[in-house]
C-alpha cells in the first residue's frame, strides 16, 4: 500500500480487499475521517492497536 495514501485525510471509505496484505500499515491510523475499511480476502491475522483509535463504523475482515 502506498504510504502517500495518508495524504487523503478526508478519505472515508477504503477497500483493500484481495491484495494479499499480511499486516495493516500503522499509517492508516492517520486517516481520521476513515469510517469504512474493507480488508476482505487478505492474510491479516490481527488489527493493530493504532487502528482502534479510529472511529470506523464498518470493518470487514474475513
């Protein structure tokens, strides 16, 4: 995932499905407007504590 993504501070929805991601970059915690995060069909085993600081209303990770 490009580190430049955090420049989109008003981003509300992010779909990272089907990307073979094994861990979520901590930089995502800087996206304070993020409300919907889809991580489906990746290889993520845990959600970082930094993401818990966000007010995500919909988190899909299966």
